[in-house]
C-alpha cells in the first residue's frame, strides 16, 4: 500500500499539468483541466465502466457528458426520464436533432450512460468525453479514486511547457 507522501510525489508540485493519462489495457482515461476523455476497449467489464463514472462523480459532481443525437420527439421525454438534461433540440429531416447533458450528480443518468456504452461496445470501442473543472489536485484525487480498480496504473504525465520554462530559468 502506498503512503500519502508517495501519492503526492507522483506529480511535481512546481509544475502545472497539461495532461494526466491513466488506466489499464482495456480502458484509458486522459485528464486535462477542462475535459476527461475516456476510451473503452471492447473487452472492458461493465463493472469497470460503472466504477469510472462513479469515481468521476465522487470527485466532481458538476461534471457532464454532452450527448448529441437524432431521435423521435417522443424519445426526448424517455431520455429525460432517465436522468438526461435536454439542452437543445431542433427539427431535422430524420427527426429531432437533440443535445443532452448527462450530469454526473445523477446516479440514474450515469447508470443509463454506462448501459449505452456497454451496448456500443458490442460493436466497437467507445469514447466518452466528460467536461469538468478539475485541477491538479482533482486529477490526483481522481487517480486515487480509480486506483482501486484492478490493474489501474499511470500511463503518462505531461506538464505545461511554459511552466517548465519558468521553473528552470
């Protein structure tokens, strides 16, 4: 088991992160200040998808996933009843072009998002982008939260170039 000092020394306290990449062979999570991009491989277990979404929600309940799709008008209320928040819709030739936010404060919305990712993985790998306001400490808290997943590790850490230049001058 790692000590708190070791966890804190994973990133430099003198440099600002540009990106922090973590995961395992079947999932990759890249965190930046405005976005968390998650790549799910086709073999990732359903439980890991849920652990990742719930882990993000524990660190930043204001995080959202933006979902754009074309659907029938009647389906809009179905998505809303599943915890999705309608942001916009417009009539199109194939139905209604909609934009929903999937709020990470809603376990119901996350459950439905996880289900849609699982269905997508039957045919292809999936990518889910989440928008958040996380900073270096939130990224490290997220790493600690997700490190409970079997096989979880740091894959890559990138620092902002301007911070490096200032640090070594």
